[in-house]
C-alpha cells in the first residue's frame, strides 16, 4: 500500500499537532456549552475521533452519511442522505466535522439542510481546504490545513474505498489511479 503513495502532503506528526490545536480552540470557543459534533461518514471518522479526544469540554457525537453523485474524483453537488442523524439538533450548538472541502457544494448542502432544523448555532470544522477549487463561497470556521489542487488520500480519505488507513495525507502515483480507476 505504501508503494502506491507518490508524496506525503501532511505528515502524521503535523496532523496530530494541528488536531490538538483545533481541539483547544474549539474547547475555548464552546466553553460552558455542550456542542454536538456531526461527523460526515466515512471520510471524517479518523479526524472526528482524534478531535473528540482533544476536547476538554462535554460534547456529544452524531453521524450523517451522504453520497454525492459524481464520477470518480469529481463531485457534482447533488447530495443524497444515506444515513440521517439519530437525534434532533433543534436548539443545539452544532459543529459539522468534515474531511475536505473542495468545490464547496457538499458542505453548502449540509449547511442548508442542518440550518433548516433550527440549531442554536451551526459551524464547520474541516481538516483540509482546497480553496482554489471553490465554486461557491462557504465560510469555514475551523480549518486544519489548506492544500493545493491535488487528489489526496489517507487519514480517512479514500480512493475507491482504499487508503483510508494511511496515517498521513498523501497523493497517489498516477499509475495507481489509472489501474484502479475501473474498480
Ligand atoms: P465538494 O462538494 O466540496 O466538491 O467535495 C467534497 C467531497 O468530495 C469530500 O467530502 C470528499 O468526499 C470528496 N473529495 C474532494 N476532494 C477530495 C480529495 O482530494 N480526495 C478524496 N479522497 N476525496 C475528495
């Protein structure tokens, strides 16, 4: 599996340090409140579990699974909910925890959908921001790393359901994408 990686963009140590800092910042910002962290399956699972351990305040967790229609490495903005939240969020302080914002279409859909459920507050915490790819403006409250326009895998992010278990954020060799493209 490691042979398939061309380049490491964000190392395991960098991720760990940044997630700790985000946890401290979020704990300070939400002091005296009890936010619900909404993890977006499956990509945000590793980030959410590390971020949760970095919080020093009470917090609960819920999950949503969505599928965005699109081909391979390109999202279309048409989103379908595969698994909805277990609990209502009306009156709660909600923090969406997402792996990556690319065009912005998916997070825009999530924000609109969750806002209609009348939370007390609604913010976004995203590990990776591919800002130069943005098609619509979205405000991101907490960002781990800004990254260039490359297709990345690892630390929860997949290519054809593989590579989520890499402990770093990396770029695959082009021939790997070609060879596994039809999977
Ligand atoms: P957006 O709607 O912002 O264009 O795309 C967001 C979703 O596209 C992410 O939640 C993720 O599932 C997927 N995505 C965007 N860029 C990448 C990438 O570089 N690597 C992986 N694995 N998924 C990506």
